[in-house]
C-alpha cells in the first residue's frame, strides 16, 4: 500500500517528527498526543496499528507494545497545513500508561487552581508494567 500522497502533504519538524492526536473513534475523545517519524507513520499505515517514535527511548515502537493495549487505526486526518495529524482509533483497554482511558484525566479548575481526577482508572499500572 502506498502512502505517497499523504507523505507529500505533511510537514515534519526539524527533528523529522510530526505531532499526532490520538482520539477514540467511538466518541472522538482525545486519548493522547504522540510524535511520529516518517517511519512510524509508514509502519502505522502498513499495519493498521499505531506506531510512535518514543523520544524518551529514542526508538520506534508499537503503542501498547508492553501493555498489550494496542490502538487500531480507523481514520486518518492531516490538518489543513499538514503540520499535524489526527487519528481516530479503536482503543484496546486504555490509552494512558497511568491506567486511565485518556492521558487527559486530570481536570484543571482555574477558580481553585487545583486538579481533580475526572475519570475512573481502567487498570492498575503496577500490575501491567
């Protein structure tokens, strides 16, 4: 499968990466933000499973490689300038390594300058990692 047309429309940063918002196809909820290199994006499109470039580890990896909580790609949208991507995915178990469906589980309250956990934990990360 060729992804030539998509790759031609994208603008990768000076480190060769592009930000990608990962959202749940069922409700469009943002689950996480990751970075993809051309290689990670090509592997994602080839396999139908999200692959990311883990900056902290300096390598390409399958999302859910350790936990088994993979993300199946259903739809791909480049932004209007080709500077970022949105992927709608089917999430298996949870998207956040801290045990929540979304990495955006801490809700900020500007009135009290405080945070509250806004969703239930789906799994115990100490039992998975």
